[in-house]
């Protein structure tokens, strides 16, 4: 039977992995939004120049 200490170590490892995935997802979203923002800015500037 697995002891409490071992169970907590497993949970901590999974929590750390989820935290890492959360950071990666936030970085991806920020990068995607930044990219879209640049394209929208270019489009708006081009439209205003016409």
C-alpha cells in the first residue's frame, strides 16, 4: 500500500506539471494575441493611408 508521503509526492509532481503546462499555454496565447495585434495594426494603418 502506498503511504501518504508517496501519494503527496505524486500529487506534487502532477501539480508541478500542470503549472508548467499553464505557463506554456499563457505564453502561447500572449504570442498569438501579439501576432494578431500587429496584423490588425498594419491593416488599420494601411486603411487610414488610403
